[in-house]
């Protein structure tokens, strides 16, 4: 019986496409939890509701579609985020592996090298994609404001209401244009400092995942299965999100802050603690951790399969192009 061909592991574009595809599938499957956690992070402590009450409230005011407010920008954002992250992560990893060739018997990255690769990839990703997530956070939270109010114009949403009719939900383009018009281009980079601090989240996640994967593959002497990747990804994300959640809360609040609410990361943390106590830094952690763990688990389960299929598809296209030539 012919052996299964070995899939190359150094194709940066294939890794990036597989990461983007896995991220999109994971985001679509878990997006209602994103909506719940984001709204919980930016609402006041007086408005807090439990999980089921929050779901019922959104569905009653906005319909089931309310749970998917901002999904289009989130899908675009996660595809770009994952593409950039995985491209630069694999490029950095290949650089380290090439540097180690001939000096050591193993080309596997050490923990420090994995963390450095994650830091470089994560920083590049944050700077390039922060505007997308500012718009997504505005859309996710402002739709709730529109449903709860009959105001003619909701600041920063680009949505307008006609007298006697319910206001239209904000669109991605409308939100972007309103934000640029009312607050200027710099508003697209609100929350970038806590976002850069949050680079530690994927560093912790992917470092833990890679190290556990290396241990399992060394014991099994073959690649891990998608099921194993699912659980390893879940464990890595659970650990990372639990540690970094206060910064996620602050980042979301900075994304929706208007021009009159400018404050730094440290000031925002102190304000939340002063007004709501330390528990305020962990608002919405239940749905967020659940969503993050499931997203990471699905992502790692999908990614290797998508990577293999992407490499095969690109090889088929190349062969056909060569035949025609």
C-alpha cells in the first residue's frame, strides 16, 4: 500500500490561508458569545444581566439577528488577523529553524523562540488590524443602543432613524465613515496599547499549544490528530484568556469611547476598579472564555486539515498551469 505523501510544513501562504479559513469558520460558529461578552464588557455594572437573561433580552429587542450584530466586520477582521498572524509566525519560525540547522539535532523551537515568534507576529497583526476591531466593537454595541432608544442619530454608528420608524442598524461602511467624520482617523487606533499588551494572549496560547504538541508527537512518533489539536487548542486558550481578560475589557471600553472620554490604559483600569471594583475587570468573562476556548479549539482542529487541502489545491493549480504552458 502506497504511503501517504508528506505535506510540507514551510509554506507560509498556505499556513496563512488555513489560519484565515479556520478563524472564519470558528468565528461564525461562536459569534453570539462574542456579542454577549463585548456588550457585557462595555455596559455599566448597573446594567449587568445573567447569561440567559442577556440572550433573551437581545432576541426580544433585536431578534435573533441581534446576536450576530457586526458579524460581517468580525469575519473580515478574523480572516485578515489570522492571515497576517500565521504568515508572520510561520516566517519567523522558519527563520529560527533555519538558524538552528546544523547547530543542533532538533529543529523544534524552544519555548523562548516560540514566544519571540509569537510576539513579532502578534505585534504586526495588532497594528494592521486594530481599525477593523474598533469598527466591529462599535457595531456590536451600538446596535443594542439603537434597539433600546429612538434617538435620531447614535454617535459613531452612522445609523439614522426616520420619525415614526425604528432606526436602521449600523452598517460597516456607515460606522467607518461616521467615526472618521466625527472623531478623526486616530479613533481607529483606540485601544491599540492594551491590544499590544494582549499580544501575550496568543503568545501564551500558541507556546503552550506548540510545547504540548511537541511532547505528544514525540511520544506518538507521528502528527497529532484534529481531535487532539481541538483539545490542546482549548487548553491553551483557556489559560491565556483567563490571565489577560482585564486588558480585553479595557480594550473594548476604549474602542467605544467618544472624543470626550479619552484615557490611557492605566487610567481606564483604575476607573473600572474605582467605579465597579475588581469584578468590573471581569465582566462578561463567562461567555468570552467559552467563546475563546471554542474558537481556538475549532481553529486548531480545522487549520491542519485546511492547510493540507490548501497545499494540495495549490499544487494541482500549479501542475495544470505548467501543463497548459
